């Protein structure tokens, strides 16, 4: 409750309590003072009663004296004094009675009554004595005034006055004590109130300064210091206060929330930036790939970094085929087949990205098995032709954002172009390296191979130069196409027989070269003979017509026995020429210098 109060409310409350306490304390001070004045009045009253009682006793005594003197001397002045005293005594008695009516106890009243009756009795005796004296009975009068009765009455009166004075003293002492006790009591209460007020004031001061101001300020100062250091983990407690400190706390909370939001946005921006950087890196590498294996490596390395939540496959369409085959995968995709036909994929059929998921609204591709995930197929195209498919799967409920989809499509476009480029490149390389008619490696490839061998020599190398015998004849007799067919036929046999041990090249025209690394001269001779026989053996027909038997002549050279690698072709060619001269359909191995 206190925590909801404003500081001003607390201080106002404290003022009110202090005011009440002060009022109570002032009242008790007044009460205490009044008790003191009552005490004074009581003392005053009793002193007066005391004095009067004493005066009464003295007066009674002096009257007795005057009466006695009168009856002894017969002087009228004493009689006059007696009556004056008698009057005075009457006045005193009246005063006494008036005073004694003010707060007098019944016992005291009885005491006064007794005094008065004693005084009256003495009075009567004395007045009787004066009458007797006047009547001439001086002895009777003297006897009455000095007699035992008068004496005992006078003694009783004095004793009674003494008693009443003692009683009054006791009573006034009691009253003084009571008034003092009351005064002390109220005084103590007043003092306690003052002490309470002071304590209250100190407590409020302590509470306000320490609990409600200093502590929260220290806490807030710590929080602000940490927030200034961008440490947003710091907790700003919501103390629900509605005072100035509460407002400051609220402001700090807003400050922290803003900081957190800014940090979140920063993190998001950094993440997005990192994603874009990665995508850029990936696209650069994709475009620099020299073959599909490299492409697969780049894609399956970068995709999980860019999209950690998505697994996938990179499918490539075989050239002139209709089957897609997974070239690479990442993050263990589970739902798709590894090979499938174009028609099994809705995306490939429609040429547009296709999204489907288990129990979803859209149809699922046939190459996708039912699994607890959602799938996205994006066709890879180049210049309108399908070259492959980018397949992605995420856990169900892990929706790919529109931005992610855009990125996927951007990457798919990039990968599609790269695949098309690679295919084009493969074709160009093939065209540059191979001969279109026979499919054998061309003269350029032969030069490259020889350069390679020159730079990195192998143990031994054999070279076969082959020329089709009287080839011109096939062209002339059966036409150029028949010549081509003979060329293809010979090329096929050369490839079949020597392809495993070495490389077969079309040297040019109807001449071929075979390089046999690690082959000794005898091995080469053996292969040359096998080739010669194989070509010679099979009859060749073209468009239903049996052609003349085809034969070849071969020249064999070796390195290092016969000479350097750079001269191996020339030497084989010379041996070929020798074979031609020698009658064709034969092989001749170069003459080794030592043997010559
Ligand atoms: P030899 O036994 O002395 O080698 O006689 P040959 O007729 O085989 O030799 P020649 O050099 O006189 O003839 C080769 C012919 O091969 C010349 C050329 O027209 C023909 N030729 C070269 N390349 C091709 C080709 O690609 N296709 C066809 N059909 N003929 C070709
Ligand atoms: Mg020739
Ligand atoms: Mg020839």
C-alpha cells in the first residue's frame, strides 16, 4: 500500500499525525497546568480555614479573658471588649462556615459543628456569668468562669480546633498529592507525546530519505549505469510506485525497452546482413565452379549457413534426359527421392516454385514422401530450359518467410545459370578436345598430352602412329559418308583395343595416334599387332553394301629407349612411312640407335 503512495501523501500524512500528537501534547500540558492551579487553590483554601480556626480559638480565649477580667474588676471596658470579641467571633464563624462549605467532608463538617457547639457552650457559660455578676452574684460568676466546666469546655474547644487543623492539613496534603500526581501524569503524557512526535518525525524522515528515496535512487543509478554500458540484461523492477521515483523508474523501463528493441533490430539487421553476405559469397563461388562436383560442394556448404532451418537437395537434370538426380544435399533432408522424373514434380511441370506440406491445401509432388515437414521445390532454369531443381524442406510450422522465399528464388536463379554454364562449358571443352566425327581426342589434346608427359615424364612411353591404307579409295568409290563410316569403324576398334592401356587420338585425316604410358617396346608391338588384326578381321558394310577390306599400317616408337618424348611422334611417323613403303597392313618399330 505504502509503495503506491506518493511522497507528498506520505509527508502530508506525517504532518497530520505530528499535528494531532502536538495537539494531544498541548492539551495534556494544559490539563497538567490546571491540576497545578487546583493544587494551589486547595492549599490556599486550607490555609484560610486553618487561619480562621486558629483565629476562632484565639478569639474564644481572648473573650474568656475579657469576661474573667470583667467579673474580677467590674470594669465596663472589659465587658465592651467581650461583646466586640463576641461579634468578631460571630463573623469568624460565619466565614468559617462559608469556607467550610467548599469541599468539606462530613467528618470535617461534624468537627466544625462540634467546635461551634463547644464555643456556644462556653459563650453561654460566660454570658450567664456576666448576667450573674450584674445581678451581684460575683462569686457565682467567678466560679462559673474559673470552674471546671468552663475549663474543660475551653480545653475541648482548643483540642477540637487542633484536630480540625490537623485534619485539614492531612486533607490538603492529600489533595496536593492528588493534584501533583495528576499534574505529573498529564505532564508525562505530554512529554511522551513530544517524544512520539519527535520519533515520528525522525521515522518519516528516515523512511522518506532512506527507504523511499535513497535506496531506490541507488538502485536506479546502478541500473542506469548498466544501461549506459548497453547491458540490457539488467532488471528494472516494476515497483508500482506512483510518485516521482516511480515515474523515474517507469522512464528507465521505457529506456531499457527501447534499448532492447534497438538491440533486437540491430541483431536482425546484422543477421540479415550476414545472410546477404553469405548469399553473395555463395553466388560468387557458384559462378566460379568448374564442374558439378564443385557446384554441389559450394551449395551444400553455404545453404545450411544461410538458412539454418532448411534441409535440401540440389537436383540436376541429365542433359537430353528426363531424370533428375541429387547432386548434393545438406542438413539431412528426409522426404524426397534421390532420383525422379520431371513429371514427378509439380514445380518442374509448371515451371514455377511449388510449396506443399503434410495435410496442407496444395498437392504434394510424387517425389516427396509424406513426412512431418513442409517442402518447397524451385525449378532451376536457364534461358527457359529446365536444368535442375532446388528442393528445400523445413519442419512443419517453421514457416519460411516471404523474404526467405525471395532469397531462395534468387539463389535458384543463380544456381540454374551456373548449371547451364557448366553444361555449356562441358560441351565447349568436349568440342575443343575431341573430334566430332570419331569422338576421339583431337590433335590439340595430343599436343597437350605430350606436353604433360614432357613436363612430368613417366617411366617409359610408347607411341603408335596409325594410317588407314588406301583410304582415298573408300571416298572415291563409295562416297565421303562411307569414308566417314570407315573412319568411325577404325576409331572404335582402336578405342576398344587400346583405350584401357593408353589414350587414342585422331591425329588428322585418316591418321591416328596412340600414347601408351608405362609401356615397353614389346608391349607396344603386341598392341600394334592386335590392332592390325582386329581392323583387318572385320568386314565393313555401309548402307547394305560390303566395303573393301580395311587395313591399317602402324609405326611404333618408344621413349626414352628410342629418343626424347618430344621426338616420339616424328619417330613413329617415320616407322609408319616405312610400313607403308614395306607394303602396308603391317607395323614397324623404329630402329633403336644402339642396335643400328
Ligand atoms: P595411303 O595408303 O598411302 O595412306 O593412301 P591413302 O589414300 O590412305 O592416302 P591419302 O593421303 O592419299 O588420302 C587420304 C585421304 O583421306 C584424303 C582425304 O580426302 C581423305 N580424308 C581426310 N579426312 C577425311 C575425312 O574426315 N572424311 C573422309 N571421308 N575422308 C577424309
Ligand atoms: Mg594419310
Ligand atoms: Mg592413308
